[in-house]
C-alpha cells in the first residue's frame, strides 16, 4: 500500500506517525512543483570549414639568410640553370656563390684535392681542380709505424674524418701478430668518437690459415672494445712469400674464406689492393672485385674500373698529431 500525502496538509506530521504507516509500506510526501516548459533545441548546421590553399614554393627563395631553389616545394641541389645562368647548390641545398661553373665543370676558387666547405668535404681533381665528388670522407690508415699519435691534435685539425687501423699481421699456418699500437689507437679513437675501421696484413696461403686470421681479428674486436664504422679490410699485397706465389687461385680461396668467416659473425668486410693487382693481377677475380674494394693508386686520379669505397692516393700525407708521413685516402 502506498500513501500519497500532500505536503500542504497541516496534519502531515500526524499522518506520518507510526499508527498511520504500516511497516514496509511506502509513503510519498508530495510537493507542489512549478511546471517547467522546455524550449525546443534547434540544431545549428555546422559551418563549412574553409581550407586555405597551401603555398607552393618555386624558384629562388631566401630563408634565414640562405638561398635555396625550390621546384613544387622540393629543394634542389647540384647545378641548376636559372634564366640562362648556372648556379651550384650544395648537398645541404644551399646556394654557393663561391663555386664557379665553367664548361660543365664545377670549381672552387683555385683549390685542388680535399677541401672542407661549410661542413661538407669535397674532392676536387688534383690536376685541374674540377669537382669530382662531394660529401666524401678524408681517411688515413695507421699502424705502429706512426708511433704514438696525438689524436687530440688530429681531431682538432679537421683534416681527418675517419681512420683505418692495422690490427696486426696474418699467418701462413699458426699464429697471427698484434700491432703493438692497436690497443692504444683503438682506445684513443673511442675516447674522441672518431669513426674507424681496421685491416689485417694478410699472409694466409690456404683456407685453413685464412680462418686463423679471421678468428684472430674477431677475437681482437671483442677484446679491445672495437666499434666499427668501416669494414674489416683484408690487405692483400703479397706476390710471393717463403717461396709460395700468391696466384689468383690462391688469393681467391684465401680472401673468400676470410671474408665468409667474419661475415657469418656479422662483421662487414672488404679487400685492400693496388690498381695493378685488382685489374691485371692476382686480385682480378669477380668474387674478389665484387667485394667492398679499397684501391691503392698513387696518382692524381683513381683509374680503377670497378666500384670502390676508398682510394688511397698518397703515402706522403702530413697530418697534425702524427710525426712523419701517413697514408691518405678518399672514401665515398
């Protein structure tokens, strides 16, 4: 039973006494409520969003004091002809007015060789000075022959981007030898954050010895906390040793055994050889030439007819922090 009691009833308190309400029954006290009439909600149609057409960049544009060239919002680099005049834009897309273009070649003042311009390393032909390649690396290779190098001076010079370090020399059948400056060289390069790779001077005359050399390199990498930015190169220079001729057949077996061993362990490898051996001699085999090649040719240009990562162009480099001469290279 439900009791509806008007709250205006003066006897409401009496009615709510226990004798008027049965246990478990519900009593509602009604209160007069003012009727509220809700206004209908009128939904407004959303305003159509007006999209502005994006600005399309074309032609020469100056941004923060630097001039760029755009084609449909895309920056361009290299030689660009604008209204009949050739301009050179570097690998950072910046206009370089100090570069001149003559007969489809690019020149930088009267500079030759390796030049650092606004953080980009350029290689200009050693003979006539035309630009051969941009964004290259200036690399030296070192061993115990360079003694104790002052790596702080070397880094401060801004002449060297990376270093290839000799880990040691190989063997014909038993044990390899560690370069006595390897530990120091690696420690200093790690300290200064200079990128590097390593190489071993190979002596192996069979696949067995080649695997000994590869295992030695792998052990030294782990022992001396080697952090490679460049490959491990097999230095193949020998023509004969202990009465054994290093033929194409011998080198093919040795180098493939060495590189396969390290590659199976996740180590990138390459081969160092001189121009003659790579093109006409015992390294002129497709299985060798298809590897990462570092070619030696002391000349004003590299004449190797295959793909290569590095070119050793001189052994008479002069670098601050190194007493005496050092091999100098251009790496892609």
